[in-house]
């Protein structure tokens, strides 16, 4: 018969080993987030509460490291939200934010409409061809993002390849002004982020159980209705993942609007860059970055909280 003390000791050592194993698994991701997300966020938040100054760096810190915890506590009552108030008083920043939201949402919708058929065709292709199709989908990543955007300048400019091709087949008599417009920005975003939409949808469709479609057809469901009632709902996790992967970077995009959009297309990423490097107003630029982060993370947190709340209510 096993003695109680020995059994308890064995279980305790097993629990300790299991606890250490869990920390070894979850510890590195938390450490990574702390070093490369939380710490930079705190630095940017500190700058957003600071005052602009003619110095290097060009701001007067709200919290100086040499003040220590006691000095920080005294300065809590002196914090100013003037930089955030300036964002509300100046229409430029709100216009840039709303323009970015509209362009990013439009690009995401276009990418869903284009990417879903591509992913569906890849998932329905023979098994031996799927690796080749996936390789073709990620092939643009083998070239620098900046070079690919520059290539679109040569395609879309008035004397570029697109206008030359349209004029050669008699579609247009005069060159179209596509470059330096919002249409050019949409083209650049759709082209640049298409793989980020195709791959998550393909991953969902590739795992789809084909017997479900066969069962729907056996019950008299037409193919188009089986696709709409079975395939589309089961692939929604991939669609949502692709939408987030596209919408978030497109919202803060700088390179595509700067090279293809011209001065008329003002997005929040270009505004952020101008405040940091042209105006050298780091506190105001940090406030813009904080607002952009809240706009991005707020809906994501709400989207995750609703299913969790429904699950808890159903228990």
C-alpha cells in the first residue's frame, strides 16, 4: 500500500513540473509581446503626453527617468492631453483617419471578392497541383515590396504600359490619369495584400469536408445553394482572418499612398510620417499613433468579447 506522504509528494512534484512546462510554453510569447509591443507602446504613450520642444529629442518628457517614482507621482496631476485635443480640433487628422478607414475597408472588400474565387479554385484543384498554386500565390513575396510598388508607377503613369495598351487596341484616345489618384492607391493595396487574403481562405477551404457537400446534394440542395449554405459559412474563419490581415496594415499604409496616391490622397500613415519627420512634432505624432492603435484594437477586442460573452451566457 502506498503511503499518503509519498503519494502527496509525488503529485506535488508532478504539478510543479507541469506548471514549469506551461510557463516554458506560454512564457516566450508573453516575453515577446512585453518587449516588442507593451514596452514600445509605453514609450509612445509617454511621448504623447509630453510637450514639443526645440531639442534633441524634440520633446520635453512628461516623465523623466531621473525623477524616480516619487517625481512621477507628483507629475500625474500635471499631465496634459493637449495633443489628443489637437487631433479633434484639427480637421486634417480626422479627414485622414476617415479616408484611411474608407480606403482600407474598400480594399478589404475588393480583396474578398477577388481572393475568395482564387482560394476556392486552389482548394478544388487536384492535390498534386495545390503546392504549385500556393507557391504561385506567395511568389510576389520573393521581390521587394518597394520594388513592386515602383513597378506600378511604370504601369499606371500617363505614358505607362496600361495607357499604351489601351491606346493600341483603340479603347482610349488620350492617356488616362490614373497615377496620383485614389484608384491607383486601391490598385496598389489590392495587388500588395492579395496573398494575405488568399492564403487564410485557402486554408479554411482546403480542410473542408467534402462529404458535407455530398450530403447537401443528396438532400436535394442545388450546387449553388450548397455552396452558399455549407461552403461559405464553414470558410468564414478564413475570410475573417484574411480581412484582419489586410485591413489592419492597409489602414496604416504609408508606401502605397505616398508613391501612387500623390498629394490628394491623404491617409493616416502619411500624416504620421509627416508629423514625425517633416514637422518633428513627436508628441502629436505619438498621439496620432495611439489613436490609430485604439481604432484598430478596439473593434478586434469587441469582436472577441461578444462570442465569449455569449458562450458564458449559454452555460
